[in-house]
C-alpha cells in the first residue's frame, strides 16, 4: 500500500538479489487517472530511466529483480491509498523457505499474545506491530463525509480489554471526572495516522449521550515539530443561533494536545475534535490506543450493537430484523428499554455477521487473485 507523500527508497542491486530472481507487481486500483502518478519506474545502471509502467487495474508487470526500480507514490490530489500485490520469486528453494518461515514466525507470535498479558506500557508499539501483521480487518479507507477518517489497524475485543490493567486506569479517570462509576467501553482500537492521511473534525457521540474518549499516544520520541496534535473545537453557529447545514459546519479551535510517548488524554465524546496528521517531513506513523466509554454497561452494549447494525444492515439477509432493532435503539419515544440479555445476544449475533462479512471479503479477494483460469475480475 502506498499513499501520497510516502518516501519510497529505490530498490538497488545491493539487496542480496540473485540474478534469476523475479519481481511481479499487480495493480489493484481501478480508478487511477492520468495525473495520479503511482507508476513503477525502472532504472539503468547509470541512473537514467529505462522504463516507466502505469498502474492500471489488474495490470501485471514482471521484471528481473536485479533491475533497480521504485514505485512512485500517488499524487497529492489522490487521497486514497494505492494498493498492489508484489510477489518475489526465486529459484532457490532454500531462500524461499527461509523467508516463508520468518513470516510465519511473526504471524504466530502475534496470535499467541493477548492484550491482558501486557502492562499498559509493555502493550504499546510491540503489540501494535504484532496486531498489524495479524490484521484481520481491513483499514478504513472510504470517503464517507461523516467519518472521522482515522485508520484503525486493530479492533480489540471489549471482553478482553475489560480484564486489563489499562481498563482500570481508564475507568478510574472517567469516574474521577464525572462522579459516575459504572463506565464501560464499547469501542477499543489501535489507530494509525500518517502524514498522507486526512482526518476530519467529528464528535464521537450524540449530544444526548454522556461518553468519554480515552487516547494514549504510542509513538516513541515524538518531536513537537512532527505535529500530529489532537485538536479540539467549538462549533460556530449562524447569526440566528442555528447550526450551519450538515457538511458545512463551522468551527473555532479551542485547544490541542501534543502527542508524547505514553501521554494520555481523556475528553467528552461530544466535543468536536480531530487528529492532525504528522508533518510532511516526518515519514513515520502516529500510533494511538483509543477507547470510547459509555456511562453504563447497558448503554455501552447498546451503542456497540447500534454501530454494528449500522455496518451490517443492508448486507445481512435478515436486514428487516436488523433495521427494526436499530430503530428501537435510536428511538426517543417511551417504549420500554430492550432487555440486557436481548441486546447481548443480538450484539454477539451481528458482530459474528460482521466478522463473516470481513472473512467473506478476504476469501473472495484471494480467490479472485489466485484463480488459475480466466482474468482477474474488475470488481476488485
Ligand atoms: Fe474521535
């Protein structure tokens, strides 16, 4: 995956390449246009350009691995990521087996650890790296205007998280700030933001909801010049005192928090906020741990169910049932609250559905890419 602003080092001959090794690149973005860049450039020994290949959807390029090359990142105007599959092949069975074994080892390592085995500070970056290797869910990369547009690299299980030491800290903080002591998480994730990302100002909850969001910054040695602040805003209204229409809201900046390794920030979910991307001069990533909490267990599982239903609704074969539950969860009328047992069962059911959707997406993608007959379908 490449994004605009990526610094990509040209592959040179020094990289332990045997002369009979090949590299294959298959491009996966179907909406690339003329000025979106993203081409593969091949160089002669004297540094002059030998050839450049445009990344057309499904196009496969094969070259000898001893040829220096670079994948140009997409243009600044191309806000989505550029995806491709890169395969390196060798005639040395020994070399292939060694690389496969190393990769398998890394994946196994990531599977064998759970969040609760770590203290809050051991968790940090090591855990992030492992979970990103073992990433089961694709990072968000859409263009939904309402979305915060933060890419998460791992969604953590709430039931695991509530047994961790970190949860005790989050709960104590929320209790200290609010006076309520029944807080429960409904969304726990590891997020990543790079300088090519474009996070948006958003709220984490509705005005009627009493929620907190807890963040912990996880990139070591963060310099002030790397930017990447969490910025907080106040919504500005029209002269009549009414909000500007959706999508055209106006904001004034009120505060921001500078990331530091291990620093935590907790804030009311209703405050408009946005992660700011790191400086263009910083090529690393801004990692955060994020946890959103509701005032009671019931509210937390209701919110989790609502968000899951919003995701699967329409995709699920029982979409009418999903729609009805969603309506009950968001209705303001006087209908009696749904029983906790019912919410728990539905949450488990629809989270499983969501997982099946992800797995279905992954397996159909792999199937289409590895099919032995016929061309790669354009739906990719
Ligand atoms: Fe947020």
